[in-house]
C-alpha cells in the first residue's frame, strides 16, 4: 500500500516515529499530566474530561499510522481510542467520532433515527444513543461523519430513518434533518441504491442511472476537499515537517465511504458508471503521475482494502 501523497517515506519516516511515540505516551499519561498541572478543576477531572485529549491523541496517532502504511498499528490506535471514548460524556461531536471509529473497525451499526443517532457495537451489541442537539453549526460539522458511518455500517438502507419519515418532528429533529440533507456525503446515497425526493426524503424506488452518475461525481469531488485540507497542513511548513497537523491527516468520512463501497461489494458496477470512463486513466497511471485528488483516491481505495482485509478476518 502506498504512503499518503505528499509524504515521502525517506523524508518523513523519522518524524512519523517520533510523533507516534509521543502521542502514544501522552494518551496513556493524559490523566496524570492534567491532574498534576491542574489544567482542570477536580469537578471536571471527576467527569473524566481528561479523556478528550487522550482520545484526540490516539485518533491522530491512527491517522499517522494509516498514512505511513502501518495499517495494523493504525487499527490498534483506533481500538484504543474507541475504548476510551465509550467512557466519555457524550455530545454530538464525540458521538460522531465514536461512530466513525467503530465503523472503521467493522461490525457496528450507526442509525440516524428521528430521536437521535444510535450506535450498536459488537460483540454484545452495546447500544449508545444520543439526542439531536439544537446547535446548528455543531450538527452540520458532525453530520457528514455520521452519514458516512451509517453507510459503512451493516444494513445501510435501514440506517437512515431520519430521512424516511414525514411525521411532525421537534425543532432539534428538523435541524438534524437539514444538516444531514446538506452534508456532502449525503449526495452519494444513490451509489448505495437509495434515492431521494425533492424534499430530501428517501423514496422506495431505486435511483435512476443519472442520479448514480451525479452521486459518483459528488463522491469524486470529495477528494478535492481532502486535497485542500492537506494543502492547508502543508502551508505551515514547520508543523508539517513534524507531522503536527492543524487539520486531520486522514479524511475519516471519505475513508468510510471507500470502505462502504467495498463492504457492500459495489465496486464492479460503481466503476462501470459512464462518469468513470473519464477517470479510468487515473487508475492506469503510475501513482506518482496522477494529480493530487487522483492520488488520494488511489491511496484511500488501497487503505480501505487493507482495513477491510484485517477487520474481516
């Protein structure tokens, strides 16, 4: 599997090792460090808010491991982050992270229900539920991740109850429905045999071929968003050299979409869509000759294949 584009192995191998070791140690010592330095009051410590930086460190470590062709270690960091975040006081942002981490590992189910998102995690089918929040900006920020996690889960069509009903809803549910409808990841639903009406609700019939083509275009455009995020990281040259990135090194929702396509065994018909006749040269080119968005597509597709092989054993 290739390294993340823009990361040269010879140049960044040492920086990756140093950063991974730091994040690993910090995640294990976060509670003691925060207590010793008194960054939080005793009340906040008792509420386990020290878990927030620990989970963030493990998530960042997973990103670096995935980006440097160390999938097995990346999955272990993902498991560690999930085990910690399950003990954290839940808000919509942490619930979205919990859903994405569990979806990466496979076997879980994220359901977008009218009352709030639901997460079922094996082996005991542990259930987590959260009520939709009224905070529109926070909801918009988390909605794309929740949609991607639902698509990468088991039984994806049954995971979008929020878009399946027309009964009168509370204000929070309406805001959540708007946020989910506006998420860029939602535009890919026709690829997963889900069509929507003009109001954004799911229809019972299958999507038309034209809808699938537009969905494929939306999926491909998300790689340009990822490329822009990496360019933002690169703009701070000092932090980039040390892999202390301001934006995520891995686009988690986009990785989940690649995983969803693979897990639902959609690749054969997906790449036969007419839109891909224009992109097939990318798949045939040498990795280093493709544009950045094309290289990111190849990288994430390869990473999804590696994750799927290790999580489906």
